[in-house]
């Protein structure tokens, strides 16, 4: 059940998790975890998918013949509410949950077939793919935000309170929203890290560190000015949208939070192709942000400002991993393009 074919040496999660002590300890437990869930949920497993840096994911066949996916994740902050939020969405725009062990971060999920990533559907024009993604995202936002608001608005604050209980039905029998971190708390943490990372390096003159500092400040300010709050996907990039049979496209791999919906769209827009490599990227991004904002019913200026803040955070996160200042300077030029689109 847990033979070598389930742990090929080229599997990214095996390489990435070996970088830390916690990761290595989790990898030591992983074969027994997979064996346990295979037996408990009566699964026949296939070779794991090659993707992801902190989860072991493989196709599975249930005893009744249902095709599924077993996902076992390294326990960490972002992954904790994944199963509960997928249950809250109940298949509306996202994969369904068949089984869930929240203590072990294990999920048995609906399998998407053929499973093509939205970013790989190059037979469709980029802007059509953007609209597809935006429609799925709108489904997620609408699949339970009112219950989240009712459960949390009176008690949660923008200082980091978690939203909603973990489990159990509400008074009408519908699932309650899971406990979620508030976007404002997460983004404030990102802002602190962005400022620390900016100060750590000796930047060349070509880098606009003032723009990086402004991006960090936006991370603090933007969540507090949201006119609407909902359950967010948290990592809504086109690699996390898969072609399926039950619905044309379904979302996977959520890293959910609760807060401003305009936070979610930027990875979709950024990664549907490389907009910065196209002729006149500012014009392309102005058109695409307007298109997505219109489909989602969010303020386009607010979405564009979030794009600036999120790209600054992405730049500094990449720099922290690579230490490559030349690449960071190149990406700071992308931030200037976005700032121009946003009128900052």
C-alpha cells in the first residue's frame, strides 16, 4: 500500500519538506499516515501527482468505485481550515469533500477529470479564461458568506479574531462557517515581514524602495476599508482551477481567510499568462482588471490597489527565498506598472 511507487524521489513535496526539521519529522510519519487513511477509507491508491510543495496528493478509488483524491498535508496555519471551508462551499465552485480528518490534515476529495489547469487551457483566449475564473470565484464568495457574516460580524474585529465556530450545524441545519483568520491580521503580518525584508537588503538605485514601503502600508490599510467581507479562497491562481465533469471548472487547494473579496483576484490576473511580458502591459492590465472587477461586482480601483499590495508582498517573498536582488529590481518595475494602472 505504501510501496516505493507512492514516494518517487522526484516528488516535489519530498524535496521541499526536507528543508526544515518539522518537515522532515512529518515526512517520517507520512507513509504510516497514508497507509492508515487507505485502510480507514478503503482506498486503492495510484501514483501521486507531481505538484505542490507541502502536500502528498494521489488519485484514489473508493470501495464503491468512486474516483477520488487523497490529500495529506503538512500541518500549518494556512491549511488548517481547508476541509471545513470546502464543506461550507458544498461543491459550489469547488471540489466536494468525501472524508476529512482535521487533526491529521487529511482529505478525501472529489476528483476533477480531465483535471486540466485553467492556465494550461491555451485553446481559450486569456481574457475568456479570466472570465471563467472570475465566475468560479463569484460562486465561492456566494456559497456561504451571509452565514459567515451573521456568525461573526457582532463578535469578530479587524484585529485578528477568528471568524465562526469550527463545526456543527446552525439553528436551521445548514453548516456553520469554520473558524478563519481575518484577512486584516494576516495582511498586517505580511506588512511587518515586508518592511523587515525591505530593510534587510542594500538596494541598488534602480529599486524604488519607497514604492515597496507604500505596498506594505497598503497591506495594513486595505482590509480595514472593505465594504463587504466574505470567505476567501486565499490562493485563487489559475493552477488551482481544474477542468471537471460535474462542473466545467472547480477550485482546489484553498488557503481560506475571512475579509475583503477584492483580495482574491490578483493571482488569477497575474498568472493566466505573463501580462508584464506583453506589449503595453499597463494597457493590458487596465483592461483585464476592469474585466474581472466587472464580472465580480467589485470596485475596480480597489482591486487594482490590492494588486499593487499583493505584488509587493510577492516580490519580497521571492527575494527572501532567492536573495536575488536583480530579479527583485525587475519585479519592482512590474509594481510600478501596477501602480500606474491603479493611479498611485
